[in-house]
């Protein structure tokens, strides 16, 4: 099962829990959230221990188990590098906090930003980045810097102990094998839309 | 084959073309771009007509075919709704333009922004949105508005003729069956990272 689908199920279960739903069948889950019902049935079969024959799954129990697998049962300190439009948008993105990701330091080059605090999070200079990452034991970095700066920043982060990078710069970064790298390419999302529009026009 | 993988292959082929590579085998493609080699071989087998036995695939021909399938052989006019930090970051995101998506109108509520032009693209008021979408025959909308506004804006866009919505507001929107909706949930990307960190800590 892909990690992505685990994430999506977790999200759906959180929503059901908020709505006060106690148990759910794989078919109900698929219908309510527009998922592939055969796929959901197959995926959730791995979690049989949270199921009740003829009824479905315990929402709270299954959710907690998926969160544990995804590492969402704890808080992760995150360093956000780059505080332009994108960095600022990511900082204020509600979804991160909700899932236990907490930006504890913002790094930027702009002297007018350095030394400020944004919602109690300090904006520090690039030259202080490595020290801060080490001192706080930060393992995850979000990269929202220009393409030209991305590789150098990554190298420095990795040397300072970062083990996972979420990269928004549209460039291919090199990292050591034991560092996880996720590239977010926003245009892929638009392309699945143009695919359907083009198909229906044919 | 998922549309997402088609997008990724297209991107890799574009890169190879820029590097002056004329032909590529599925194994080379997989190695160079860190993809699953069995999956690449299986996927590309659909495009046998662009292959040369013992050599691989013609980069230019295969790329053009994938672009045609993805609807990237034409320009798509896009309306961007919401011009705060995220909207602004998306507007300047290079990846969209490179793939043929052109923001032709920006919609915002802020009176200090309305009437301005950003790189020759006009910022218009919400009350003029529907008229502009109709007049220009815009089919794709990018939504970067607050959660509270997202459903109302979507309803208005759909009524005005929008057929595909890329939604960044972290909420579940309702659209008619014939309208495509893609939700971008940025925290899913962080969760695949925490999964690996948590796994290696166990």
C-alpha cells in the first residue's frame, strides 16, 4: 500500500471522527470520500484487528493505528528555509500543524526579516541555520528557496543533520542515500486536469 | 497507467531533450530519474511505436505523444482566484507556464490589489469574475482562497463555465459530476517523510 493512500485514509477517518461516526465499512468510506471501493477494501484488510465482522472498522482505533504508522503520533520540529511568498504561504498552511508538524525556525536572507518573530517563531539568517538545526535536533526541512540556492542550502542542511527534505524548488536535488527527499511539483496537479479536459474534447 | 506517472515521464523526457539525448531505454530512464524500472518498462510498452528494438525510445517522439495525451500540446487559459501569499506564489511558479498553463486573470477581494496588473495580468474584483470567465472561455481555475470562501467561489466558477478546479483550500468541495476537481493537500507530502523517519526510529 502506498504511503499516500495511508495519508488519505487517515484524513478521512479524522473527518469521520469529527462528525461523531464510530464505525465505518470500507464501502461507506469509499462512497463518502469518492475513493476506489475495491482498493479501499483491499488496503483496509491489512488492519483486520480493528474490524468488526458485518459492521466495519472502529474509526478511532484504525485512525490511531494509521497515525502511528505514519509517524503522526508525535510532534516533528521543522525548519522552513525561504520566507518569500511561498515560504510564507507554507508557514500559514493549517494542514501542517494539524498533523503534528511544527515550524520552529524560519531561515531567510532578507535583512528586514531576520531577527523578527512570526507567531513566536524566529526568523534567522542563513549563516545561523546549521547551528540552529543542530542545537534543536531538527530532522525535517521544507525548502522554499529559489532554484539557484536550492542545492547549496540542501548540502548545508544535510551536513547539519537534516534527514528529510520537502522541496518546492522546481529542480532536481542530490542528497545522500539515507536522506529522504520529496519533490513537490505543483504542475503535475494541473496536468491531470488538462488530461481530462483534452480527453473529453477529443 | 496513472496520469501522474505520465506527467513524471514527460518531465524526464523534457530534461533529456534539454540535455541533447536522442534515445533512451526504459532502464536508463529509470536509473537516471530514480524510478521503479519494472514499472517504467511496463508503462512505456504502451508506446511501442516510439521504440527502436535494442536501443530504446525516441525521446522527442515519445515526449510529444505524452504531451498530446496530457493535453499539453496547447495553451490553457487559467483563472487564479485568491492573491494572498499562496496565490502570489502560485502565480510566480515557473512550472505552470512551462507546461502551457497561462494565468490570464487574477481575482481578489482586496481593493488595493483590484485594478492593478501583475506581469500584464489584470487583478479583477470577485463581482467581475463570472463575466471574465465567460467572456474568455476559461475552463481551468486555481483556488487559493480561505476555506470559508472556497465553496461559494467554486459554485460561481462552475456556473460561469469552469470545468476543472485545482483546489488549495484545505476543505472538501462539492462540484457537479462533469467538473474535475483536484485537491492539493500539502501535508500529505510531509507525511510520507515522517513515515520514513518514524520507521527508521522503530
